[in-house]
C-alpha cells in the first residue's frame, strides 16, 4: 500500500485595504493498493 499527499485547494484572503490577511492550504490523501487501485 502507498499513500500520496496531493494539493487540493489554496485560498488567499485580503482585507478591505487590499493587504494580504491570510492564506490556507488543504490537501487530500490517496491510498493505493499494490496494483495501483485507489482504496
């Protein structure tokens, strides 16, 4: 078995003055068996 980490989403937020106020990333994990099939 093998588990892979993939980038899923990247969000960026600005405040009312146009300055960067935050960022957030999410990832998804895919687990595959020996034959490569997703579990």
